[in-house]
C-alpha cells in the first residue's frame, strides 16, 4: 500500500511560502515571451512540470487578481516544491 502525504497550509503559510504574486506578474508580463525565457523554461523544467505549471499559473492568477488565497489549502509536497521552483525561475527572468 502506498501512502501519499498531503500538506495542509493556512492562508498565511501560503503567502509566506508561495510567491504566487510574482509568478502571476511574470507569467502575464512582457518578459515571458522572450527567447531567453523560452530556452531556460525547456532546460529547467520537464514536460510534465511544464504542464503542471500551466495549472499553477491559472491558480496564481486566481489567487492574486480574482479571489485571493483561501483560508486553507491542501497540496502534495512536490506541488509546493514546483511552486517554489517557479518563483525562483520567475525571479531570474
């Protein structure tokens, strides 16, 4: 039997650990469509991570510009790690 661990994060923890505002601004900003960014995107993220990131970009937009962060969130540790990697990537673009 395989056990899957889920993280339960409060709104404050999400705001401290996930740079969703920066991710949203970078993804929907002018620097996203540069050749440098496209090359780095393919080099640093697998195809599966890029697909999953598309969902996270939508979530970042929803949290930042539409509804705000919910009171609590549950996610897999690998998803939190991807959020953090996306934040580092967006900061470097």
